[in-house]
């Protein structure tokens, strides 16, 4: 069947398009020939078919000849297709009964030979006619337009568009990814050619945006996804956390004054610093401050006790020792102890270690602990704590136990600590010698803990003087077991237990550290390579008359002891015997006299990764020995666990606990420290103690949901960013702290070895104040914000919330205006200009800041010395045009604004630095196309700037001579003189190219926009559709489309606003009828189409067993129709019949 | 960019073309997507880049719309070659139409050579909306290559 | 699990008939689909049988193969019927059904498929001839069975099996619930069956059969068959290349075609409800015919003959199961399947696709990857983008 029962009557119109088509195509011929085609009733050619009379001609013909199909052969349908469809509509023909042949773009403009052009034109016309006979009438549906508008990008373009729309009374969402609106324009100093200051004309716009009740501002936010279609878009927005509550912040800036962390200011192009908490510039809108955070610093993440390392280091830098101490005490009540004996995993993690050496964090902690005044450790008075009923027993007064007791007590619980020995401190006291940890420090810190009102019961050993059931009876609601690991491992040699003179390390150290007598004397052999072995050896060394030899089965490389310890031991004259271990003990009258050792060699690595020692046959040798101290490891004591079957003890005598809650099998009984870990470090014990305190509190507060919560936490701890708030996208300024130059690490003074061995005085000295300051200064602030919370303390409005997280939400709009602006080219790549190498080579944007009254120099144009400190004014300046523009290696295009702002610079320099300043302007061509631009050029010429026509080839430098400071030299060819010149100058300004945002591709994908080869967004038509895009309802404004100056940007922004407004005013949009449909009578229900549809626009109707297109969602891509073998699925206006007709047409014989 | 100079031809590029490569005037059909390649064609025009007139464009909304039947039809109607051209991977205006097209073309390239339609006569390219120059180059090269292949059988007798 | 059935009085047919009636009796099946004669005519068609006294007309292993049961299966399973059907299918019928299920034209849930080592088929003409011999057809059937399962054969007495069967590379059941392993079996004694799925296990269990094992000659025989048929296919492939290696010769190949579209209607994987060649898409304006005539001086009517076959090749290029029905159905005796089998078996290689191999294998044109076939993109296939 022929699509229309009515006989076909086709009118064909060939456009001359002036000479554009007629110049190449014999339009009369084509027209005459077209007249001979089937069904063609009338065929004409005319100068401009798109013109008024041209369209009128069609309308009258429709009337006169009763046409029911129209074909126009002219330009591209993408240009005038709609125009003529409208014409048809007016003439009373369904617009889809129209077809177009592109004989300009596809023929006259691209074909050399006239005959051939004419023939191709005939062909295309034939095809168009053949196709139009198969066209079918389509009616466009209507859909409501959602009146709100979204503007993406808060620069001058975005602000202008938003204001225009807001003023028209519509709600407009202004979405800016930065923390303030304003954009590049607000970074500028003056604006050409009128020289009014950017701030003076820019800030009022910002204020207007802020005050316009129709404008909803979404700063620090990004559009992550866009769905829907023209008139009906949904935007997913993600707002990054500012960590400052916008509703509360008054912008007073108190926080910034106390913030210890400085970072280069992105707003000042890194020419000045800002604080981690701050804002781009004083006039920022919103005024809300914002905190720069990247992920938690590695030191803090590594600390087993979770101490905010970067935080206290920064506070130390500010000499705020009390605050620093308080920050440490939040997590660990033993600052002085840790400052001395912590194995400092933080230093291993310290990023500084990658460039030179890690920050001496432990020493800084000690410094803080030693410096902090007495006021730094306030004892809460009775009453400060909200006293609780539930009694808690802590068993073991070691670091774990005391820490748990401390935090529980601070929560208000009555805590009793039971200690088996006569002194509190556990291993800190019995294990660690005084020369490493002076007793007064230990006593002081333990006392401080006890002073919180914690009962300490000594000489009470679990399983002997008391047991768990007993504690329950005494009404303790929870028990924390932290009895440590005090039992030494045995060598397993005969006589070990019988011969006198053999004593294990823990006993020996206990005797020494508690000041008891020790039988240790003469030739002392210490066996082992761990820290305990070192302690034992060094203690023995301090006993008059002892010669100490340390026997270790592997070599020093494999020793688990810390390097300092081994070093110290050697300095103190201890012999280290590597690759040997005792195999036989020889005694005389029950007293040890000799030890037979065997030599080892290193075999293959064992599971610990260290090479296993292998005894060498017949290498036995004998050592004289009066005292043998095995120090090959410890394990926990047996516990009197009788009566509490719930508590499970593992092979190594350790207590088994839930790894999240630290609760043993017995409800209410928790355990931690070495008892759980086996011999571990102080800082781990402290970490466990605090965690236990938290969970015991939880257990008492909510016994019901305790277990379940534990599981949740378990799940969390498995999730990647369990190490606290970690997210790559938290830093808004692209700038991170500059890579450091090498600065030597602070070293403590060590007591002279000879004096050391005289006694047990502390061997390591505290840092000097200067050392400490310098050392704290070495911190790189990896996390940017150090979360020292100093800001929280000073903020009177309590506006600061360090736990703020990103917010995701949706908005609904009818149209979208894209105003994402531009980036400036980074000239570092063009090494010949020496940017980054010479301190006085600036980029344009840097110069704007330099010259800006709110900039780093308060508007003075100054030179920098080699430390990049601003010094004096330049006597001569070279301005280099086209840096990266009009350059095939970078951007072929002209950035359009450089010539003009270069002129502006020449003027500003003359004005600010003085008219005697020599200003050389190296240009290729002066492009002063705008209103008042040429005049401005003339004015600058009169101001005495030296204009040199020629591109600068390179910037070199020459040392200063007779008092004159060193100069930069601009080498260029003066193309007017035709000679190479070298101009010595103090300062060089590079007019860097405008380029597309480096993340333009991202937002492009989100919105379905293409970028041109230059990276800028592709407009619908370069001339007639500069603000429209391929995606209906999405408009462009400003530099995201192409480089343009402020006047053009503002006009285009208003243009885009007008587009959005007219769309909203229309209230309805036509939904293109050229979408897919599926004929239910033909559909076999195979659902191939359903799976191929990129928009999920096809559903399967189970009742009828056929697929159905949702026309509102379908975008007409034709994935379905091409996959449907039966042709049940049809793309309207691209039906098989129509395609066949066109194919036959283009291939028909002429 | 290469500007191509065409010999003014002697006879119309229709039936009974001589097999002499110089005189042989190929006829080709290009199914091009509205958003990328057709736009590029317009750009080539606006930029006045000349290229051989032997290729006739058939505009589709997306290469994913090209039914293998269209390609077969074109050959049976006497095309010496067929080009399908759309957006670069990742740029498809309809997200992934070009990927679907690629599979279909692959299938056709498996079948058509069985019947003497050289796989080289069926081409698939990605030409972005801003690649006006690339478009002209492609057209020129396409035509040169078909000339090398000579006329396609189906053009010489009616199998339609 | 492998089971075996004792052969009853030397008749495989009888034995299988009893096997089926057993299913109906025990209720293991509510219905069986088996090739059967409707009257005393020699022609067999798949029949859905629910009453076991109807089973005596069934011919489970017949050289007659005039309908591919694949589409019949989809008719029976398009929507749930709530009863269990046991279908006795040739390998190519199973393949067809598997492809159809991928196209949502049927479902396996309610059917139990018994596939058998293929007895092959005769061309229509030869079958008439073969069936015309002696009126007691069952003897001939038994003879046929005894011959085709003992060694690789391409003919039985005077009758060559159809070309499609001669080149079939999968003459044994794939994707069946139960496989009947006849090749190389001592059929006079027993028939061995292997359960390939749980359903199959269940069925055989319900029939409580004795333990059996795969005929030990079977594997070797299958290997021989594969070898012969690969050679046969290559021969046919080359033949096709010489006969249809150009559009011109393809045109000649189909010159006898009268666009009756029988090949399409019998094709088990041509699943369209309405063929695109029956739609308005190929109804051309009179002027179009004239313009074609102008171009070449003539145009055959009806036209679109080659277009029709090429389109069908594009449509079933990956799914053709090689059953040969199109050839059997062609009134003009065009060896359609010879062409389709050789073209499609080569074409689908590109997608590493084999029809009927795996229900989970997606149809090649229903999926795509971001980076694949990049070699076919670009001019001269050099500047692949």
C-alpha cells in the first residue's frame, strides 16, 4: 500500500543560496530535471529559499498546485530543516511531509567540478523525492516545561545568567564547584579597556546573586548525573563538606587566626598562603569558611592508640604545649611514657620519610609532655564527672589496665584496679629500665590517672587473693582483664631450672627496676635479640663488674630490637655474638660456669620471612658464664579462671576475645593488652585499653543491642575508609603543600656511654626549644587540616563540624545553562620560558593577583628573591603574548583576550611602578577588535610601552653586575627590524592561553555534550546556534564554549538566560514524534530490543506477550528497529520503507 | 589537510563502467549518524574542504539504527561500497549505538565476502562532530580504495 | 546415571513405544511428543500423544523428517501449561528449541527433552521412494536403524541421506535431559540412555530401569563421524563457493526461486510472527520498478529474491541449526540449506558462537562490548580508531 491514499503531489525547490550553491551547481538544470521525476508537480529554483519570499513561494504553490509533499534542496537540514517544516505547517501540510537535500554543505561547497556538482545535486534531489513519497504524517506531542532553571558554574557568566532568570521571577539553581562564586573574573585586578576594577563591578554581581530570593546557591557542589529531557531534567548534586556550618558561620575569621596549618592559596595562584580553614577571599560568597582536608595523615592513621599525631605536632609548632598535650591525652594518658619508649610506627609512616627523613614525632611528643605546664593536666573535681553507679574492676595496673581505668573513670564509673605486685605500672615499671623511662615520669603519669579517684588495690593477684565470681559478688558490673605477659620462655636446656645463675629476663629486669638485689654478676650471657634482651643486657652492663655478651642465633639485620637499642648496647660496650646459640649448660656445684654454643649459618627464610639459622656441624665452642639470662620471649601467666568457663585461653596462654568488643566468652568480662596480644608494645596496650573502656561503657549503657552493634562495627571496620574520614575529593583547592627542600631531622643529645653505665639516669635528652620548633616545622601536613580542633575551640557560634560528610540530593529543572568557564594553560611544559625555574617569570593570572589590592602584595607589583619572598619593584618588564595560543604544539586557536589584558598590564605597570619602568610588549599581531579596544591600544602606545613584533623564543638569565640585580633575558626576533634581539628585564609575564576545563569531558558526558577538537563544548551551530547544544534544553555561555572576554561572556550569558526563559515562558515543549514504536500485531516478543535499548524505554507486556515503547523515555536512536528482524519495531521517520526509498534514490540511474 | 583534485570525468558514473581504474567512477553510500559524522560533513562543507563526489550520504540518527538490511540493499542497488560512520566510542549521542553497529557490520563482513563482495567494500569509521578535516580525508581515501577494488558485481546486472 | 532398556522382540520401535507408554502409565509424563503417522500413510510428523494406545503409530527413529519440532516445542511451552511433556527430539531439533528459548519463544521448565543419536533423514524424493518399498514399513525402519547406528554411513541401500545430515557436525544430543546413545550399541539387545540433568535423572528413576553403560564403540564412532562430516562439509563449502562465489552466481543459484518463502516458514529459527518480506517495507511504488528497469534494462518480478535470502542469512547467520528443512521444503529443488549451512557455520565463528550449545550463551547480536572488533574500524583497516 502507498502510505497515503491521496495521489502524491510533490513540489521541489532548489535554493541558489546566493552564489553559494548556484556558483557550483547548475540550479536551473537540477530544477528542470527534478520536474521530470515521478509525482513532482512543480519544481523551481530561487535565490534564497529560506528568505521570506522563498517560504512564501512554497506556501502559495501548496495552495495553487495542491501540493502534499515538499522537497527543498539547499543547505544542511541541521540549519534550516526546522524552518521549512514550519513553512509546511503554515501551508497546511504535515511538517513530516517535508524532506530536504543538502546541496550546499554536501555539494557546492565540497565539489570542484561544476558538472559533477550538478549531477550530485540531481542525485540528492532524486533521493529526497524518492524518500518523501514514503513519508508519513507525524504529530508532535507536548510536554510540560518545568519552570526552574539550573546554571552550572558561578563565574561572571553563570552569575549573569542566574540574575537575569531570577529577575524574571523564576527559581534558578546556581551550582558552583568552588567554595565561592565569582570565578576567574574576581581574581583579576582591573578590566580592559575601561580599567574599572574587577572587584568593583564583580562583587556587586555576587551580592546580587546572594540577595536575589529566586536564586538558590549550591556552592562547593558538583552535578554528578543528569536524567530526563528538555523541559524535564533531574540533576543529581553532590555537595562537598565544608566542615563549617553555613547557617552559623559569621565569617569572623577567628578560626583562621588559630589554625596552625598553612597551605598555598589557590585563589592567589599559590603566591600567598592561606590557612587550612579559610576562604578564597574576604568578599567570598557565601562568606562561610571552609576547611581543606585530604585523607587523614598517615601518622595518625598508623598510631595504634589513634592519637592525632599531625594535630599535636602542629600545635607544638605554635608552642601551644598545653593544647597539644590535651590532644594527646584525649587518646592516651601516658604522653611522657610514650614520648620516651613508644616504638613510633607513626615515624615509619611519615611521608616526610620519602623526601628526606621522618619527623622526629616521638621526641616532639616527649618535648610536649615535658614542656606542658601543670595546668595542662587538670584533675576533674568531684562533681565535674557525672558519677555512675556501675562499679568496674580492672585487673592489672599496666598500661592497658590503667588506660581503661582512666577513660572509664572519666565517664564517671567507679573503678577499682587490682594489681598483683606492690607497684602500679606493669611492664612499664618492671620491664622498662629507668635509663629509658625515668621513674618520676612514670609515677607522675600513673598518679595523675589515679588522682581521678580510682582505687588501686595492690598485692591482689587474680586466682590467688581474688577471683572473678568473687568480683561479681562484690557487685562489679564489668571486669577488664589486663594481666599482661610476664612469663619468660625457656631455652629448653638441661640445668636451666636447676643451676643457679640462670635467671629469665623478666625476673632479672623486675629485680633491677624495682631496686631489689640481683645475683647477676661476672660474665653475663644474655640470649636473644629482642628489646627485652637489650634491656637486660644494658641493665646488666650497669651492674659493677659485669661483662655482658649478647648471644643471638641470627645476625643483627634480623634482630627484632630497635636500632637505637642495639646502637646503645654497642656504645655501652656490650659484645654482640651473632649466629650462635647455647646448646649445653655446664655447671660446677649447682652453679653455672660455662655455656656451650654452636655456630649457625643462615638458611632459607621461615614463615616470619627472616632467614632460619642452621647449626653448623661441629662448630661448638664454649663461653665462660656466671650469669645466663634467656630473653627469648614472654607469654601471659596462667589466670585463675576457674568458675568462669566462658573465658577461652588459646595455645599461647592468651585470652580469646571478640575482636571488635574485646569481650571474652563471658558476658561483662573484657580483656586486653599483652594478655590478648601476647608481648606487644606500650602504644598497642594503650590503644586496647581505650577501646575496651568504650565498649565496656557501651555494654553497660545498652546491654541489649551490644552484640548487634559489635557486628555493625565489624562490618564498618571491613569497609575501606574505616580509618576515619578518608576521601580523595575533600580538597577543593587543587593545591597541596609544596614538596619540601631537605631539612635535617632533630637529634637528641645522648649521654656519654661511659657516664651512662655508671647508673640508671635517663640517657636521651629532651629536644631544645629551637630544635622542637624546627622539627615541628618539618611536618608536611599530609592531611592538610590536622584536626587539632583549635578552630572548634575559638568558634563562638560552634559552627565547625569536623565530622561533616558530603551531601547528595536532586533538583528538578526545565533547562540547564552550562557556564563552567576555562582553565589557563600551565606553561611549565614550555621550559624555554623558565616558568617555575625563575622566580620572576609569572603567568597572567599570577600577575593579576600580584597587581590586585586583595592579592599577596596588597597590589604592589614586586619581584621575588630566590626564596620566593617579595622584595622590590621591577625596573623593566617583558610581556610575552601567545603563550600556548596560536601554537600548533599547544593550541592552534587564538585565546582572544591576551592582547588586551597584555595592554592592560603595560598600563598598570606604568601606573603602579612608575612611568620610567621599561615595559616591553612582545606580540605577534595586536588583536584589538572590541569596542574601545583600539583606542586603548593607542593610549598604551602613548604611555611609552615598547611594542616589539615578534614571538619570544626563550627566557634566559644573566647574573647581576655593578650593583644591579640579576636579570632575565627575553630572546626574540623583531620581525619588523628582521633581527634577533636580547632584552634584559627584571620580570616576565607570560600571557598564557585560555583552554577548556580539564574536567570538561566529565560534565560533557553527564549532559551528553560533545567537545570540539579544541576541547571547548560544541555549539549547535557556530553562527546561528552559539548558545544551543546538541542536547535540547542545554545552553552554553561564556568560555566553556570558546575563549571570550567579559563583555561577550556577559552578553552570551544573557542570551542563554533568554533561551531558558523563553522555554519556560512557552510552558510546553514539543516532544519529537520521531521515536520508536512497536507494532503489537507483528512483535514476536523476543525482547532483543528490550535488552538493547540504552534508555530502558521498552517494557514487555506479559499479557499480550509483546514489547512496548514508552515514548516519553525513547530518544529515537533506533537500536530497537535495527535489531528487530520482523520490522515490528519502527523508528518513526526512519522506517525501512523510507530508508529503502532513499537508498534506491541515491543509487538510481540518472 | 589534503585537498583532492578530481579529473573532470568523461561519462556518468552509472552502469557499464569500464574496469579501467582511472575511468572507473565508483558509487558509494555512506550511512552517517546525525550527531557526529553528518555534523562533520557539514563542517567540511563550511570549511570548503573538497572531496570526491562519489559518496552519497544517507543520514541516520545513530549508527545503531543501521539495519544490516540497509547495507545489503545498498549493495544490491548497485553501490560499489558502503560506509557506516558514527561517533567515536564513548561519544555516542545515544550512549552505545556505535557498539551495536560494530557487531552488525562484523557479521556482514563475515557473510558478504562469500558472494564476492570484498570485505573492504564495507567500511566502518568513527568521525567526531568536529572532525571536518577527518571527514574529507576519509571520503577521499574511501573513494581511492574503492577505485582500487573496481566495480562491484551487483552493479553490473540486476539482482535487485 | 546411565540406564538400559531391554530390546523387545528385535524391534527398537516397539521397545521405544513401550518406553513412552510406560511414561504415560506411570505419570512420569502427561504427554509425549514423538514423530508419528497420522493414518497409514508413510509420512511422519511430531505428534503430542497423551493416550498410550495411540503410541503404536509412532516412529521414533524414522528417516522421514518433514517438520523440525523445535518451533512445535515453543508452541507447547510459550506459556505454562501446568503439565509435563516429554519430547523425543533430534539433535537439530533440540538446538532449534534452545535458540528459540533464548528468543523467549519457549521455556524448558515443563518439558523433559529426550535426545537421540540422530537417525538422519532422507530427502523428500528419496523418502517417497524408500517408503514406497514394501507396505510393511516397520521392517524398513528397523533395517534403517540397524544400518545407521552400526557405522558411519551416508546412504542406506540406494538411498543417500540428505546433504544437511551428511555434513551435520553434531549428530548426537546436546542440552537434552536424557541422551539416548544408539551409536555403536548392541541394539538387538538393549538401548542405553544417559541422564544429563536432574530432570533426566528423575525421569529414568521413575521408570526404574536397569543399570547400563555407554556402548564402548560409541565414542570411536562419533570420532569417525566427525572426521567424515568435517570432510563432507569442506567439500560442500567449496562447492558453494564455486556456485555462489559472486553476486552474479548467487543470482543464478536462486534463479529458480519463486519467492514462495517456504524455506522461511519451515525454518525453525525464523521465529518472526510476520516476516519483514510480508510487510509494507517491501511494497514498492510502481515507479520504483520502472526506475530499476531503467537502470539495468530489466528487473525480474517478483524481485527481492536475492535480497530476501541475504536478509535471512543476516537474520539467522548465527542461529541456523543446519537441519536442512529449507532444502526439503523448496519446491524448486534449490539446495538452500547447503548454502545457509556453509555460510552461517563460517560466519558465526567471529562471535565464537554455536547454536544450541549453551542456554546461557547470549545471541551475538543481543550484546556488545566496548572494545571488540576494533580491527574492522577505519579506512583500509589500518588507522583503526
